[in-house]
C-alpha cells in the first residue's frame, strides 16, 4: 500500500532512543542494603560477567521492548496513512466528474450514483478535524462546497449533483481544488471520481497528492452526434424538409438501429432502419413534411434511436445501451427561419427595402397606437413574436425580443438618452468586434444630422464626432439597436454595410427564435429565461416534470436535469422553449480510456478503486499497547521470580 | 537467662562437650588427660627412680622381673573451653535475630554444658583483634557470670580471624577446646588461623553463623549491597540468575569449610537460616 508520513516531524521522538539507551548505560537508581559481607556477592557477580555473551542479552529484552514501543509510538505520531486514506486534520478535495458520460448506467446504478456513494462515504468518514471540499468537474468546474467538516451539508451537495453536457474539465477542476488546498496541512489530497471516458492524456497538476478512482466498465453505446433539418420544398409539398442525422456506435461490434423522426407534440413523421458501424459514424437522411402548428409556430423535430433488436427494447432505454442522453435529439424545423418584422410607425424606405430583400421575412406594418389598442382589447393576448422596427415614436417599454429604433422622438428611448441634433458630423470609430456590426464598414459615411446616444446600458456601435450614433442595448430576451439618425438622411443605404448590418440583426433574431427565446446552453445546465423581475417562471422538461424559479435581474435561472429534448417555459403572455442536445462524441463514448498523469516533479497520481478511509496509526497504537503489555509482563515476572 | 530458655537448658544438662583430643588440665577433672594421674585407669609402667612414690611400685612386676617399676595411671583433668566469638560488624546483621545474637546463644549453650560438666570456660570476643576476655571460670554456679559477660557484647569492627588467633595464642593458653563462632566471611581466609590453633594443640570447633538472607537470598529489586565491615559496594539486580550465581558461590564456600574440617578431623556446624541454634548445639553435643 503506498503510504506517507503525515507528520514526519514526529519522527523526532525517535531521539528518545538516546536517553533510553543511556538509562541502560547509566547506573540505575538502586536500593541500598547493608549486608554482612559482599565477599560472596563479588564472586557471584564475577561469575555472571564471565558467563557467555548471549546470556548477557537476556536482561536487555526490556530495552528491546521499550525501544520497540518508542519506535512504534514515534511512527504512530508520524501518522502514516495510505494514499487513499483520510488522516486526522487533513483536507480532502473530492472532484466528481459530472460529464454526461457519468449518466451511463452500470449494473448497480449510474456512474454518477456510484461516485456520489463514494463521495458520501468519504464525507461520513471524515476524521476529527478533517475537512472535505466538493468540486463538480463539469465543463466549467465549480466549487460546490468549500472545505467543510459539515458532513450533512456535504451530503446534500453530493446528492444534488447531476450530469451535464459539455464534458468534464477534470484538469481545470483539479487545478481549482489544488489552488484551494495550496496551504492545506500535510496529508491533504485530491480524490477524483471519474469514469475516465475521455480521450487522450489528462494532465493533473497539483502540489498535493491526487488519487483518481475510476468508476464504470467499458460499455457499448449508440449515439446521435448531430441533427440538422433543411428545407426541401416542392410545389406539392411546400413544408417538405430533409432531416439529417449522424449516428455512431461506440462498441466493438456493429449494430442495427431504428432512427425515427417526429414533430414535437404531434407524432412520428419518418423512420429508417440503419446499420451502424462501430468503425465510423453513419449518416441518415429522412424526408418529412414539417408544417407549422395552428399558431404558425415552426415545428420542432425530435430524432430518436431505438434498437432493431426487440430484445434490447425491454430495457429502460429504447436502444438498450448504457447511456440514454444521446439517444434523443431535437432540432428546429426550417419554418423557424420565417421571421415576422413589425414596422411600427413610418420606417425609412431604405430599411423597408432591406427587409423585403430577405425572403424569409414577413413584414407587418403597425403603429404604437395600434399596439396599445390591441393590448387594451385583450390584456391576455400573447405578445407579438418578431422583430420590431420603430421609427420616430416608441413605447415606454420595449417589446419582448429584438427591436430596432430609428431616429427616435423624445429625449429618451428604452433607457438611453438622446442628445440634441448635430449636423454634418464625421465617423470616428466603430466596434468591429460587436456581432451586429460584423463585416460592416462605416468609413466615409456621411450623416446629415444625428442625435448622439448616451446611457450606461448603451454600448457604442458607431461613434461620430458628436457622440454615439448607433448604440446597442442588451436584454435578457433580445437586443435593441438604436440609430440616432435616419438612414435616409445619410449615404449609409448606398453602402454594402447597410445591408449587412440589418442581415446581422435579422440572423441573430432568427437564431434566438430558433433557440426558443432562451439562451443556448449545454445539456443539464440551468435555463436562463428572460422574464420580468419577480415573475415565477415554470419550465416543463421533456419528461413532463416541472421546475420553477423566480426571475431576478430580468432572468429566471431554472435548474434542469440532463434530459435531451424541448423545454417549454411560460413567461407572462409569451411561450418560450429551449432545445437541448448532447451532441458530443467524446461523451457518448463511455468507455474508460483516459490516461492520467501529472507534470514532472508534481504530486503523485494514483488510481484505485476504493480504500478504507482509515489511518494506520490506530494499528500502530494497538501494537504499541501489546508490546507495553508484554514489557509489563516481563518486568513483573522478572521481579516475581 | 534471656539467651537460653529453661527447656533448652534442661536438654543441655544431659549432654557433655564432645572432645576428640586429650588435653592436660590445670586441675583434676573428669577428662582424660595427657598426664599420668591417680585415676583407676592403668596407663603404663616405668622404671622406678629415687624419689618416686614407693606406693606406686608394682610389686608383682618386681617378683616377675626383679626390677622396680612403677604403675602409672591415667590422670583425669578438667577441660578448658575457649569460646572465640566473632563480634565484628558483619555479625551485626540478620533478622529477626542478628548473627551475633545467634553466636552468643551458641556460646551460652556450650558454656552452660561445659560449666555443668565442671569444665573451665573462657570467652574471648574478637573482631580484628581480641576483645576483653572472660577469664576461665568453672562450676555451674558461674553460668550467670558467663551470661552476663555475653549479654553486652555488641558487633563492631572488621573481621581478622588470623590476627585474633595469633593474639589468643600469644597469651599461651593451655590447650583446650576452642569453639570458633563466626561467619568466616573473612577475605583473609580461615584455614591458616585454624591451622595455628591445631598446631598449638587446641581442638578447634567451627560454628559458622549465617543469616537467613545470606543463606537463601530473596530475588527481586535492584540493589547496592554495602559490606558492613569494609564498606565496599556491589550492584546487584537481584534476579533469579544473580541469586543462582550467589548460591553457587555459597555452596562452594560451605564445601570448602566442610572439606577442611573433614581433612583436619574437626567438627563443623552451620547455624542460622533453616538451622536453629539449639538444633545445631544438640547435634554437636550428640556427636560427642
């Protein structure tokens, strides 16, 4: 068993061997007794000294036993412990791999459940003075519980661990733990609980010992690696689309699978039997009609794998494999590209022309007064879902989603302030890194009159001598572009950048709509749902379960479990949804294959399945007591005879 | 008479001192003497010389031999008992009674027997030299004198048996029975002094007095043993092994004295430990 001395300074107790031996070398304190004559005693002592040497060692058995007691005592105080053991007073950081592969089911439960059990055992076996830190090794490692001896709190945090997509950054998680253990006492270490289902060599850098406990066997798994839905309309079938799916098998043999496509909430639209090779992924193309729903909402395509072998279907998963997270995938249909754009007020002709140039844009003309009237007629009516282009007058509150405000009236608009008009100003700079002005050049732009935009929340996209001419406002549910000038009063429409700017705006709006109005994220990560402060947002997961959270700072963060599919949220009068997929070949390959190593000169990395969380010093202490008893027995018998 | 109990004295009254040699006494007594005397026991004839007592002429021999010869008879003298008592400091140890106490009882017992037998008794305490002696006394009535002399003797001084014997002999005592009561733990040895007594026609009797702890030490403890006379120290861990070595040496010492006594035809008796003084005395007296 590899072991270390947790308190090597305690070996200084071995220095007591010197006085111990001296006690035998130096004269003992003896009782004085007067006898008639020492004549015979002198002769007897001379006889004893003349006897053979090995007999002279007999009285020194006591010295031997006492030396053993001292050595064992010093060793016990040095607190030897195996690499897998928690010494008293030490701090241990338990890094749990929460990547998606940890959701794979072993014979006795999921890998994450097995890891949780081990972590719980460590928390319950914390010695007096020992502390444990819990680190989740997700894509973004996080310290869930700083060093604590509160086993109840640790167990609660351990039980709350869930797998997430995006892989597990073990190296960064270990680095995070090592940083926290930088000043930890001797004997502290990092325990990594992982399935090792990662490619290549994982370098773990730490100054404290690292113990890697691997969990799980090399299990077979079928996975959907990618899904895409492209329009393929015909005259007879305008909603015809092709569904592309990339399917892989991570095993040592081939397998036949059924790949089925359905419209979320409506039913099966296509299926195909596919022979999946274990050597390379297979591509499947399914054709189906994907019409919008009665509310004109674009369909969401659900692709699922199921086993072609009826015997496999008897298990918990349709494919019968160990990991179910990659057996289902969802994708927006081409109908999601249709983007309603509401022209509120008299939009400049240049903008109208640019919008009309996009064939997937549906233009609607309205006014602020019409919008107010619609809300007044039906307060519960759903919000209009599209891009709003305001010209001149604007409402007091921006509508949900993305908006463009052109040459607004008044001194303020959606929290930004407008300065007095400035004529014939020149371009100074623009933010090339901002997605809205990507590939847009404003050089040689002439603006006849502009009202500079100011405000803490307004980021400058285009800056002229008078100030910010184009500003961007970021909101949880979209973004707003404010133009402090009328494009028709400039030569911007003559520039290619004018078209590109609005194209960028429309594509970002489309992406947001395709994502369901919720920020994209990894499987299992909390959903960040834009909602007014204080509003309770309820999210329905693909498995029918619900989670809720109250919005703070314009965002409701709702925890979700790692279930691929469509998450729907009701926020006021709006219905949002989020699509979550695994789509990670590295995670779908659940076979342990990673190699762990440390940097040269760093701490040792050991791997082990499980260890008794105990130090060795109790055993040494027991041996010490036994020897003490022997010594006492020896001493008493010696005096008794 | 604290030294001797009445019962023990009654036992002693029926016993006499055992003497293996004949001595010339100072006055007529009950012991065969080396001299010719007037007892009824014929000894020898010798020629008549002028001045001899004509009453001793053996006329029957004259009739046969026609020579005047005298009939000589064995004389009967009294015996002088010398009690040389070791009073050195080494005799001052022992429990419950010190070795000196035991030695004094031995002396008292023997003196009592001697006085009861009309023998002359003299007591000479010694350590590294002779102490003031009890001049020879005779008669049962002098038992009190003997005991009163023994009572106040105290242990002190070193043992020097050789010097004590030389001083004893220097006083030209008449040959007699010399009871040497000592532990004989004298680094100078015991043979030469006893040989000197023999050569002076004394009959030494050896009474070796030892304490129970000296004869059978109790194991246990780390001790510094201090010699009561010389002051020398011996560090001893009184374990079984040390006791065994001591006993071995003690047995060798006993054997040495015993062999010497046997060689010289002397009586040797140990007293102390498991051998009570009264039994030792009775054993000696019965041996005679």
